[in-house]
C-alpha cells in the first residue's frame, strides 16, 4: 500500500511542510515519486519517518539524522554506527530530561517560597530579621516541608538542585 503526503502527515502528526522540509534536506532519499512526481510513501517509509520524527523531537540535528538514514540504507555493515549514534543522543536527551527535572524541582521550591509568603501576607518570613536577605537555612525549611508532606520523590529531586547540594 502507498500513502500520499497528506496521509503521512496525519499518520505521523507532522505538517506537510515538515515532510517537504525533510525531503529537501535530503533525509528522505528512500521515498519514491510516481510518474507525475508526487511522493508515494510505503509502510516502511512511514516506519523510517517515525524514526526521523522521534530523532528530531529528541533534538537531533538534521545532519545527524541524515547520517543515521544513510547508515540505515547501507545495511548491516553500519549497525554499530547506528547503535552508537542513537546511544549518544539518548544520553544527551537523558541529561536534558535530568536538567529539566532539576529545574522543575527548583521552581516547585520557589512556588513553596511564594505560597508561604502569600499565606503569611509578607515575604519577610523568609528574610534575615531586619534585612531583605533570604535566610541561610531556607532549603532546610523546604526539605522539612517535603518530609512533612511525605513527598520523598521531590525531596530526592530537590537534593539534586545545584544551589542546595552539599548543604
């Protein structure tokens, strides 16, 4: 069975313009055209394109996606190269996820900070008396709050937040 560019767009959840961009970028060399020049996609093409979309969503550059596709078209002799490329990008993506989780943890801390200030009607509850400097043990107060709430997952994540490590 073959699919039109519009059908593939719906199947993959990407725009037709995105598919055209991928084609112009050279990362769809496997897609054939019919006698009037329209792209005709096969089930295997859609499988490869799903891989491309996944890689793109993971932040992989078009150049690296192109390498991967070219390796794929070369066959089994490039299995290790493909594996290594995917492993490298998986590690990069995992680091980005970890960084985002740390960022989320810090934002939750700041939400707690402002929620408690709003509840108290003043931010000074977090200040050294007579100054506008945040109290040095504020992280410990938040840690106690997380323990009291039995939020152990967030407590573990908060311990990874760089500003409060080793304190």
